[in-house]
C-alpha cells in the first residue's frame, strides 16, 4: 500500500496532466474545469522553524470544501455547489455521478467527505451537506459506495429536523473515532437559542454509528425531550474537527461571532455555552442578546479562544517526527486569510504562527496526507489545492 500511495501522490505532483476530455454533460455546467498543473514548482517560504515548501497542485475548483484520501492514495474533493471529484493518475475527474442534491444558498452546499475506516472491506464514503426542505435547509449526512466514477447505494443516514437554515451555519465535518463512531459537527442555523435546546439538533455535536443508528451509551439516551444522537451542545458553528494524534480525542474548531472563535475538546453531555457565554459580540457591534458574559457555572470554557476571529474552518494535526512542526495543529482561517500553526504543550495552546498571510487565500480545509504533508483548499471561484511540505529538523 505504501508504494501505491507514493505512486498516486507522485502522479498528483504533476507527471503529465491529462485533459478531462471525457467529461460527461454535467461538467459543462460546472464552468471551467479544474486543472491539475502539469509542472508545479515548489516555492520555499521562511518560517520560524525554517523553510517550508508550497506547491500549487490544482486550480479551477469551485469553492472546494473538503478533501479525503482513499487508502490507495487517490483523493476525493468536494466543491460546495454540489460536485465530488477524484484526483488521481495525473488528472482531475469530471464530477462523479450520484451525489445527493444540495441546497446552495449562503453557506449551504456539499460540505465534508470522509472515507470509511473500513473502506477496503465496505467501500463506503460519507458526505455531509445542506439538504433542502421547502425554502429552508438543514445538515444531512449520506453514505454511498464508490464505484468507478459514480456513487451507488446512496443512503441518507442522518438529517437535522426541523430544517431552520436559510443559508447560515450548517457546520459540518465528519470524523470517525478509533471505536468506529461517526461524529458530525453542525451549526446553529443562526437560531442562537436552539443551541441550548436538547430537543433540537441545531448547535450540537452528534455521535452516530456508521449506519446512522444511535449508540446506547450516548449521554442523552433515555432522557425525555432530548435527541439521543447528541454528544455535546451549546455550539455555534463547527467547521473543523480532527482526532488528536496522541490522545485520539476529538478536537473541534468553532467559528465565533465577531470575536471568540474557539477550540474545544467536546466531552459527552457537556454544554459549551453558546449563546449564553461567548468571547465575541454581534457583527453589528452590539452584545449577543442571550450572553451573560464570558464564563458561567455549568458551562464549559473553550480549550482556547481567539479574541479577534480568524474565521476558523478545517483543521489537521501534523504527525511528522522529522519536522519541528510535529504535533502542531493547523487551522484554515477564512476571515484573516491565512494558515494558523498552533503549538501545543499537551492539550494546552502555547502560541501560534500565521502562515501564507500574504497570499490572501480563504483557507477552507487543511488535511494531513498519507505522505505527512499538509493539503489545503482555498474557498474561491477559482479554488486551489495546495501542498505544504513542513520544514525539516536539522540533523
Ligand atoms: Ca463555547
């Protein structure tokens, strides 16, 4: 498998781009097709820990939202307007057939993609997206089997009801933990108070089985008027999530209002405070109406917060013992348009360094590849896939 991954990534790095000439009709509606750059060059950029490499791999993606690696090294990329593509063998595929219909107002669309931890046996991939009902929408999760250039056996395994979003705050990231449970991060649909209502799914982190059923040990199973899928609550809009490489705990990033973006390590049954406590204010400059302050009894403090909102999105930890960045957390910032490198001491945030700020890219997703390099997506009409090669430890 190691050889296959290496080969796939080598071809990704640009040995002979092939035009996607065999694209079916759907691609014509997609505007300019994404292009894998034929001969990408790696730029060397200074950081506090030495030079790192930046390579632009693909351009022309329409608001790419998420990427995931298959065990053989091929990459899946979502585009928010509702397309899923494969990147492999030196080419970007036409949109795969069989993707669910998505609601594309505001922040809606096709969001995360995750590969089953048992993909070799079950072939499932998982998608989160905004699903319409009338003129409103909610976060939904479907799984399907990847069959060549198409999805088959598409099944919706989870959906937020009622649907209350007219385009705001869907989340959503999908992360499997080591026990095989699927965590789905969500947003509050800009219906702030509902993040505190246990009979609503808005503003909640949920934990389900891969088939969508509810684990019996979820914290609110059996409690009257509570949705049993809920793991934790009081969240505003979580657009990043990743397992810590050592503790294997789930970490989430949370997009605050004006100020107060957070990192959390959500524990079963705990209340993370939104909108009762926050380090932010409304975009209007006025306080959040429900907020009592920055802290209150019974409400969890964030693991870390940023007083000035970077606009946190996707995140990944780096596991590369040959790099001074080993164990660091990387977060895409949409508002401040940079890559944030966070140094940790255990679970405590020590400091951060801002990278790529001069590029002015809205960084939507950050992932660690099987080659221990970082892959980034930029949220633009002409969105990019980029690779960051971490600096090497001096020997
Ligand atoms: Ca909070």
